[in-house]
C-alpha cells in the first residue's frame, strides 16, 4: 500500500520556502558559477543564501513600488542567469506570477506568449531587449520593457489582467511555463506555490542514498530555467536541503569537465544528447578525475548509458516527468536496468498506472498510456493548476481522475516503468517538445507547399528530429527547394522547430475523413543513414541565431 505524504511544512509561497532555508543556511552557497560565466555575466562566482535573500528583498521593493503585485503576470527574458531566480523569488514574494521566456523563440512566438499570458511588463537582459521590443510590437500593446531591473519600469504600468484570489495562498500561481500541445499553439501550464515546493521536496530526497546533503552537494544543471526541471525541481530541491545550484548557462561540451571541477559539482543533470556528445570526445587518463557522484536525466540511449558509466564511473539515474506533473518517476534503486528504456518507479504519494484505450488497466508487460495522480482524496494535489485560459483542455487531460500523459509505456512486475513511445503529436528534440501541428501551420503557409505532415524521426544525437513530408506545388521540387523551405521556416519558427529532414512525396496517406495516417509514411521506420529518394538532410541549416552585441550594460 502506498503511503500518502503531503509535506506538513508547506509554506504560503516559494519566497517563504526560500526565506526559511536562508534563515537556517544563510552562510551556505546558494548559487555558484564557473569563473567564465561570472566574468561574462558580471555576477559573483558564489552567492550565499543570505546574500540572495537580501537581493530578492531589494528587487521585491522595486516591483512593489511599481504596482506589480498580487496576481499580475511579468515576463522574464533573463535566460538561465542567476538574475532569473532572484527576480522569480522577488515577484513571488509579492504574489505576482513569473512568465519565463525562451530567448530562442522568434518575435512572433514571443508575442503569442506575452499576449496569451497577458503580461504587464517584461524584464530582459540588455542583449535581449531588441528581440523583446520586436515581440511587444507584434502584440499591439504597449508593454513596458526594462533592461535587467524593474527600476526602469513606469510607476503606474497598465495591468491588463490579474489572477483572481484563491482560498489557500499555496495555490497562488508562481509561474506559467509554456509547453507544446497537439493543437498547434503552446499551452500555458499554471504552476502554484504548492507545486513548486512539492516538486522540490520530491527531488531533494528520492532515496536515502541520493538525498541532497546540506552545505555539501552542488548540483550543476545546464537545462534552461524556462523549464520546470531547473526552475522548480532542481532549484526547489536545493532550497529544501540548503545545497547549492551551479549555473553554467547552455550546455558547453568544451567547458563541461572544467566547469564541474572548478565549481566542485557533485551532481549534474543531462538530456539524451549530452551523454553521446561527452562520449564522442577522445578518452583520456583524466576521465575519472572528478568529484561527481551521480547524474540525473532522461532519454539516454541504453548503449550510451552503459558506455558512459564504464568510462567515467558516474551512475546515471533516469527520470520521467512532465511540466504538468511536477513530480514523476525515477530509477534510484538497483537494479537500474541500464541496458533498457527504464524510466523509473513512483515515489511515496505519487502513483501511476498503464491504461488501455478503453480506460481499463493494462496487464503487466502490456503497452498502454502512462497515467498519473497523487494518492489520497485529491488526485491533483501538487500537479499543475491547469492550462491557462483553457479549462476544457485541463479537464480533458484529467478524464477519469487520472492525468493522461500521452506516453506509451509498459510496467514490470517489480513496478519499474519502461518507456515505449509517445502517443501525442510531439517531436522531442534535445529536450524541447515541438508541436507537429505548429510546424505544419508554418510550412503550409509557404507557396511551395501544397500539403504537409510533420512527424518525429530518430536522431542519434538529439533523440528525435523534425521530419516534414511535403506534397510540393511544383512536382520538380528538388534540394534547392527543400533548403529554401527550411531556411524560410525559421523566419517564423525557432531554429530547433524547423524541419531537419524534408521528403517530397506525390501524396500523403489519409483516412476516409482525410486525416493523415502518419504511421503509414514510414511503415518500416526511417533510417537517417539511408533516407531514401527525394529526402533532403537540412539539419545543418538549423543554426541558433547569434544574439545581438551587448551595449556594455550588465545586470544581475
């Protein structure tokens, strides 16, 4: 029988959660940066809990003076810098809700988020102000933008909308994180103060052996702060235990081991692409000269998993989770099944089942949809509060009292869950969830495209890549056409969403109701090494655009 654990030390807000930890662990480091990042970002290489709390309180005073308090939404274009966490906590102290932005999105995509979340203001890094200025122009609203600090915001900003009051402060929204859905436009997941604390505590102590050690453990997480993994789970776990979070910005292959050594990191986070990239570097006699005890992540290929542990001596613990669930599954006890797609067992208070299409529970070993809930009388306790402005989608996701993940899995007799495939119309590339429908909408608008179907195909480095199967207007469409389509799609799509492969076809397989049967496009699977006729590799065209040169301004 599963024991229900709802933490009795729940605080009204994430700020209170942090302030309590700062009171107990004030001299311990909270944030640590590699020296190269500290110099580039003009930020201290180490910030204690007490120092961070003082800066959070200072920022909160500036926000309060400008009326950005209870229920309003403020966008943060602060990348994965320490300032992101400090502004998030400051806004949280006032009851305001943060909307973290992905700097790699186009102005059009940024404008959608700003409009949908009804943001009252934007705080941006100096180098991102031009991007946000273009995005705000596309919203048709006069949303104030401040470079680095709320001090530059007007004292009487127009507040277009606020979240209404809730009966319990712990249910107030702390952040809105946007995640791709199946209907084309990203959904805004509303995450409460309770969600943030539950997620952090779940991560802080997944097992006795892997519980974070106060003042000793340092967790390096290169994943973005606009994802729940870094912002909610890892940061929350670190706060809960008085450990330290190491920020290095984007994953850097060339600086990886040096950053780990310099910061004294004892744990790191990874996504599938990072492990093969690290393995691809030539072996040296220094491969085990590190202080790392363990790694946590998702999507590592079983072969690479085994090879990494043998070479570097670091056990990798696979986990499963979603923005909507907050908590999830983890492989933290032996046997870890490192030669398989094992994604974990549920911890106390969190339960899952494998369901058939008819809603009945699948037998052991039978594939079905992974569904999740909290044990006890409130199945939604600690989960996301809902999809912003979309109660219908929220209730559909909770049909039958279980959250429907859309992931197809199996379950072993010992409770271990194994990932099989994704039922949702999603491409998961390098940890980013990309909506096929969103990409299809952009490609369909191009004059060269008559029909298009977008689907996921395997990729050795990035887990999956975006494949666009196109019925061209011109039957003679060739590689030049394919390259032009890929390049122009990036005018409206972030580079990682653009098609990496394009195949020109005479027709798409459809049902009697004209729904595309994507599973019939590659009935025997797609082989990147032998892509087939009229298939063009455009992966090299998917390049992250350089950020504008800075003006010399720096900010926290």
